[in-house]
C-alpha cells in the first residue's frame, strides 16, 4: 500500500497537464489530511480508507479530467458554429469581391481561387479531425454526437450549393472555381464527409483505449 506522499506524487503526475492541477492537489491533500486526523489510524491504513473513498490516483485524476471536458452538446455546438463561420467568411469574401471595392476582398478571392484544391483538401481533413476528436474524447458516446454534428453541419453547405446551382447567387461569380473537375470533387467530398469523419472517429476511439 502506498504512503500519503506516494499517493499525492502519483496524483500530481496523472494531473500534470490539467489546468487546475495545483488547486486540485491542494484540495485533495487537505481532504486526506483531515481524513487521516479523523480516523487516528496508521498512515497506510488511513490511505487504504482514502483509496476506498476517493479511488486510486489514476481513478481520481480521470474523474477530474472528465469533469473538465466540455459537454457533448457544447462540442456539437462549437463544431456547427465553426462550420457556419467558415461558410459566412466565404460568402463575405464572395460578396466583397464582386460587389465591393475593398482590396482585401479581391486579394482573398484570388488567393482562394488559386488554391481551391488545397482549400477543399484542408476542409476534408477538418472533417476527419472532427471525428477523431469526438472518438478520442467521448468514445462510443461520441458516435451519435458525430452523426448529429455532421448532419447539422452539412445542411448549410448543401443550401449554399443550391443557392449557386439555382442562380440565386450568379453562377458567373464562381467561374474561376467551378471547373467541372473541381465541382465534381466538391460533390464527392460532401457525400464522403460522414464516412471520412467516421474513419477519424474510429481512429480516435482506438487512441483513447
């Protein structure tokens, strides 16, 4: 059976990356000292009682790490808002380039047009990263969260595509982007976003084991 100092040292090691490590260690140390004083037992017997009450250093650290994680709904909302933000930035650059005279929007549009394939690749990797993070942080619980996140995030993407296809936003604006190969790649990527994110999810879940 470990001693009091060994228990605290192991807990410090387990919590080394936790942002509130010092506060947690201070609080647990005070609890253990109070418990030891109340029990009036030899140190090892008192520590056995502490382990039974709080768990091992590994178990206690895991509970604090879990408590510090954002809730699944917060994570889902964050990813959806981030995706909406990307779309809004893209729409803003498009409108600013075609309807405005601010040099920044013209420069940003040209940069996107010249690197459109890289933009698509990065966006695809982003979906894989979403799956990986959900799998690593939430395990099996993250599967439903992933489905909801992808479904709610894809809807705005599809709406923007429909706006362009039906001419609500002039198709001519996108001639530098919408070559046949690139448009086909965008459609395929949109269809594959969920399988790609699912592959990332399973990899992340394996990393958490």
